C-alpha cells in the first residue's frame, strides 16, 4: 500500500485520485508520520465475485451426478 505525506497529497490530489481510480490501489495519507486518511476507489470493497474463488483448490473425485446406491436414513 502506498503512503504519502499530507503536504504532497495536497499538491497532487487530482492526479492521485485518477491513479487510485485506474489501479484500484489505495493510498494512505500521513501527517507527521502517522496515518490519518485512506484514499480508495468508491465501492471497491465488495466488488469481488464469489464465482471462481476456489478455482484450482478443489478436486471432484468420482461421479457427482448419478445417484448413489446407499439408502439414506431420511429416505425411510
């Protein structure tokens, strides 16, 4: 995460806003070496889709479509 002094942020504010919008990388603004604000794209926190989240991590073993031969207790 990029950090920037408040005085530099003040001088380059519009360019930094364009950069954050283009890259999606947040910028932390510091004052006297301490973080005081964070600039991030609007609404960027919940844009990830859950589809494909575990791609390549799970492995299907066997046939998951056809019925199994075992009788379940719930079916009795």
